[in-house]
């Protein structure tokens, strides 16, 4: 069955049935779309990603905006270079 055929069939379902299918798909998404084992995320990497997600959820104030990141990095590098420069 093609994606187009699936789409057509799903759109013909009553809204309650489409919702039921969407819920089912969401619950089984990992099984249906999981990458091959050689492309899968290592469990330790996955655990770190989840740890960082939980930390951000618990402490959103720790986040910094992307805007200005380049300038902040350049300023910090300039500061570090200045500290390491030999005294004359």
C-alpha cells in the first residue's frame, strides 16, 4: 500500500477513528521508525540526552538564547587569549 493510499484511507475514517489511529501510531512510533541497529543511538548517549532534557525541563532558566552566541564565544576567547598573553 502506498503512502497516498494510506492517506486517502485515513482521511475517509470518522474523526474518532482517525484520533484512535493517531494515538496508536504515536504509541508505536519507535517500533515502526526505529533505525537499524548500526545507526541506533548508543544507550549511554541516549541516557545523557534524556538527562539533559530533564535538566532543562526542571531548570529552564539555565538556557541561553542562540542569538549572540558567536559574539559571546569570541569575547570569551579574546578574554582567554588576553589572560595567556606573556607580559612584556
